C-alpha cells in the first residue's frame, strides 16, 4: 500500500523502530507463516541470524529480545511493556520459547532456546540493507521446515528478501488509487496550487481513499493520546535508564521545577517565557521512556520519537491564539499538524530513507525535525510554500548528522538530540513564516542531498557503534 500517515506514526515499544519494532514485526510474520503452514508441531529447533547493524548494536537496541517476542507471536503495536518484562523473565527462567503461543499459549510449541540459537554477523552486510535477519526452523531430523530473510528498513517498516521489486510495484500501483498522489515536494506543491488546498488537506484527501473522515480524525487523535500517555508515564519514573551507562532520568525533576515556576497560576497555564524548557521536557520525557523500552509512537522512528510530540506541544500551548482555543480547536490543530508532518514524511520515505543504519541520524532526527517544522508552519497559518520552506530549513541544518550511540544504546546522544532538533524545527517554522514562501534551496534538493550524504557516510557512523562518540567516550 502507498505510505500513509498511519504508517509513519505507528505505536510500538522502545528503544528502536528499526532494531526493536522492525525485528519483532518480522519475527511475528515468520511465526504466523509457520503456523499457517501446518508444520508448527514438527518444529524441533530454531536458528536466527542477525546481520550488519542489527548484530552490531542489537543488544543495546533490544533486538534479540524483540525477535524472541515476535517469534512467540507478539506484535509491537499490541504488546504492553509489562507483558514484555513478563515474557522475557519467563524465557530466561525456563530456557524455553513458546513459539507462536502469544494468542493461545496452549497452541504454541515449547522450544528450548539458548543464546547459541541466535548468531550475530556484525561485519556481514546483506545486499539489500544493513539491517538483515534470517529465521529458520528444522524438524528433529534437521530438515528445514520454513525459512525467510527480512530487512528492517527504518521506522518499523520491513521488506522480505526476494520481494523488493514486487513490494515496490505494489506501492506504485496503490499510489494510482490515491486521488492526489505525490512522490516529490514539487508534485505536492503542484497539487496544492491546482486545487487551492493546503498540504494537510492533500494528505487528508489521500487518506480518505482507505479510511473514513471519522476514522482518520479518531486515529490521529489516538496517536497523540499515546504520545501524551508516554510523557505522563515517563514523568512518574525516576532513577537511571537501563543498559549500564547510568544515564539519569531528568524529565521528572525538570517537570517539578517547571511546575514550581507557575505554582500560583492555573494548572493548565504555561508561561511563554519557559516555552523552550517545556519543549525540552517533552522531548526528553518521550525519549527517556523510549530508552527504557516503553510504549511510544514512531515519529517517524523511535530514536526520533520525541521531536514531533515536543513541537506539537509547543503548537498547542504556545502558538498565538491557543490560550483561548476550545477542545475542538485543539483537536483540529493536532489533526492538521500530523497530516502535514505525515505528508513531508512520505517525501523522505519515498525519495531517501528514515533509517539511521542506512543514512545516519540525519535520516531519523533530521526527517523528524523537518516533519515537525512543516506541521508547525501548517497550523500557524503558513502557505504551502512556507510549509515546504520550513521543512527544508530544518533538514538543511541536520545534514550529515551521524548515528553513533554510545554502547549501542538509544541514550547518548539520542535523547538530548531530540530536544535540540525540536528547537530547530520551531525556529525553522518561524523563519519560514517570516518569509513569503520563496527560497533558493527546494525541499526536494535537500532530501536528495541527505540521501547522497548518507551513501557517502562511512558505515561506522551509521548505527554500528564503531565510530564517533561510541568509541571516543568511555562507557563506564
């Protein structure tokens, strides 16, 4: 199907969309196929091979555990963090995996599992993508019953080996069914001009090809409710993040400090002079929750999950006129923001990549910052040209951003990077809105530049933890 707003904003668990959500999704697909094949009862052994970036930073990104949960039949958009902990504890205690047993434990197959059953190949990159994984199961005689290779290509999206061309063809065919299809910013601007509509309007019309208006609105409002719940959960947690880096959670203390600054005001009042601190807080809260394996919205990835919620929070609390907004006004702002951001996300997904393992962090944080800038410019009354300019400015100043997480954990520099990128997005939107929409560098040109920069970037700066901060900062 054509990439839509609900593909770019999907619900999952942390800490990584490409290394946690994607592998879990692929393993669940494999498990489902195995069950449908009728060969499940004959399975006696399991083998998982992880390649490239999945193997290099998989431990810090929760890849191995995500694969196990997927093989049991769990899906990232449905499983809750407490279920994750419960199942992983059971696997560790019993040394067995309940293959395909997520829905009905009695229908699964109890399979002995040890670390030797998951083979890591950090220096081997399969031709299609650096995030490769192969699943295979055999019977008691060693005969292969079912096997498949998948690639996690960013944002939780997966592609099966051998079906890349078919998937691309299906994508192109499904786009023909859209009322106003677009692949480039130029095409998107052309649609806006010919129809006299805004970017969020174009995206809304296309979404109506597969959902009703009510379903779209309710779905987007639900997405934002999950973002809000993520922040609320994070603000209740204290201590240090898991993983060994001993990174202290800052969001709860910052929240308490901000509340003290406005203690004599209405509980919903947000002092404009602290807008930056509130934006930082939301970004940190979301990414601290993501780093601990909590429930987040890929926006468009987990590593960049805090940027769009933080900028949308700014739009709802600090944009002109929002202090007098009704709930209906707020809902409309959320819907328009996410639709406009989603339209820009489609451009990155279609023309380049949102995978840190493929193009570096410019593809994750950079694209999220660009999407957020577009969303903010849209809800602040920007013309299509101004919205495109906002998206372009934000990405232009994220070009070349590397992905070099210390210890392979989505913590340093990832958490703070979301707060910095959110501020960039807000500034980009403000700069664009002070212009008339005309600009020298187009969004298409900057997207192509990001893609080419990613190709030229050394692999050690693309989510392998083999370069940059990952090797120059002592972990303990």
